[in-house]
C-alpha cells in the first residue's frame, strides 16, 4: 500500500486490511500476554514492521493519519506512538502530540514506545522539565509513567538530580490514587515500576545522594523495595554496594 497519501476514512480502512497482511499468530499470542492489562485488540504485527510503516507515514500526512486512527487495535496505537518519535516537529508541537496521545495509552509498552530521547526535549531542557513534571502530577497512571520514563531518558544527570528525586518523592505521596493493602498504601503497579526504574538509574550515577533518600524512607515501601531490587539486579553496581543495600529494605507484608 502507498503510505504517501492524504488520509481519509476510506483509505484508512484499506490501511487496516494492509496491516492484517502482516499478521503473525505466534507474535499476537506473545504480545497480548505481556500486555495483559491492555484493553486493545491485537492484529499481531511485529514491531520492526510497525516502525517501518510509521517512519513512512511520518514523512507525509501524519496528522491526517492520526485524525483517522480509530485506536481500536494495539498496532494502531503503536504506530501513532512511533509517529511522535519520527515526525519532524517543534518542541511545542511535540508536547501537544504527547498530550493528545495520552488518552489512548492502555499499557506499559505504549508508554515506553513513546517515552524515548527527543532532540526537542534535549534542546529545551528547562522548559521541558516543567511540562514533563506535570505529567507526573496526573491522576492517570499511564500519564505518570510517561512523565517518569521521559525524565529517566533525559534528566539523570548532575544538574537535574535534585529535581528528579523531588519528583520521584512527590509522585507517590500527592498525586496518584492509592489502594489499601495490608495496611499499607499501594502505588499503581506500572507507576511504581517506572519510579523504581528511575530511582535505580539515579542510584547507578549518584549512589551517595540516592542512598540518603533510601535511608530517609521518603519513597513508598513498594517502590522503595522495587528500586533496591533493580539496583541489586544491575551488573553496573559492585557487589559491596549491593550487599549494603540489603539493610535498607523495608519489611512489611508480601510484595504483590
């Protein structure tokens, strides 16, 4: 199918049939299993194919494509996300596109596909951090994860480490809806995992600063322990540091 077109309802329907031509049943089973919380339907198209399609669309009428995108299938959402990566847009348009994509996010993989290193963010770091921080203040867990992974990919450096850790602390104490479990406040799983991932990367680069944070126990217990485990699983941390972190684990109930 020619992807260099002006998109309409009619040729978008043709596009869905075009996607079905790449269906891989085994991959469909795999991707639906690892995205078990995703409410989308699956065609079963492998990621390299979707990337190639998105790159072609991003060079032409990508706004028309997004307008007619039904977001019914997981693959449609992934292509939308890849287009944000590949489209040559200004910083302001990038943030607008990210915000418009958020309502369609329904799995961790959709977040992580979009939350890459953007040249627009790296060229506007101060302004971008303010915008991205607002994502982490949302009541929508996918939006929070998007903010955290964007920060992880662009801001784990000395100039921003204090602000990054401040965001890590505030996510789990102010802005996310909690659920009671074993008399502890539990953070939504994919928010907690993103925050733990971010904290572990911060520790690898700034171990002394992050160790103080762990000692002060200013992160919720679930995320605190998950971050420690990610650090101890890393091959970039020496054995002596890994052993010292054992004493920082918060003991309570059973981790979900």
